[in-house]
């Protein structure tokens, strides 16, 4: 199932998603470091990596190419993946709002980060499920080889 959003025959979405994922996970790490050492610099790091991850995920979502899916299983998995991603985005936007208003990152904002990163693990697993088991985003040549291997197994 080849996706339309490509650069030099490589799908764009998988190229972009490591940045927001890394930034969001690191924002949680920065919160944990703040909780252990108490240096307020880590609050700023957590906040700005969260903002960067939020901007990055919006950019990465655009070439996600949900409309090119044809297989029912892939559509179902992609729908769950997309729904989780929207929930995660809303959790981080809410978290940024709380932190902008001065809420301490030891209460609700920290809990939002933990829940969002946990959901991010599930969503990422579903994204890899789409690529490795459903063949979404593969070029036609690789898709034929993948289907041949599935038939031979």
C-alpha cells in the first residue's frame, strides 16, 4: 500500500515522527529530573520540549496519508492510531496550558505527561503495525516482496 506523501520514494510521515516523539518523551524525562534535583531549569526544558513536540507532531501528521488506505484491517488500525494521536496531542496542549498558567509540574501536568507518553507507546506500536504487518507506506516493489513472503510462510 504505497502512500502518496513521499520524497525520493520514501514516505515522509515516518521520517518526521521521531522528532515529536523524542521531544515529548524528553519533556517527561526533564520533569523527572526536576522532581529529583529541584533545579527549575528542568521545568523550562520540559516546557519547551513539550512545545516543540506539539508543533512537530502537527507537521508530522500532515503527510500521514490516511486517505490512501484500502484494506479494512489497515483502516481500523490507522483509525485507532489517529484517535490516540489526537488524544495525546490534546493532553499535551492541555499540559502546556496548565504550565503556562503556572501550575506546578508535580501535580496534574506531570500526570498528563505520564498518561500521554504511555498512550504514545501504544500509538507508536500501532504505527509500526501498519508498516510492518499491513505494508502501509511501502513502495510497490517492496510490497510485492512482502506479500510473497507472507504467502510463503
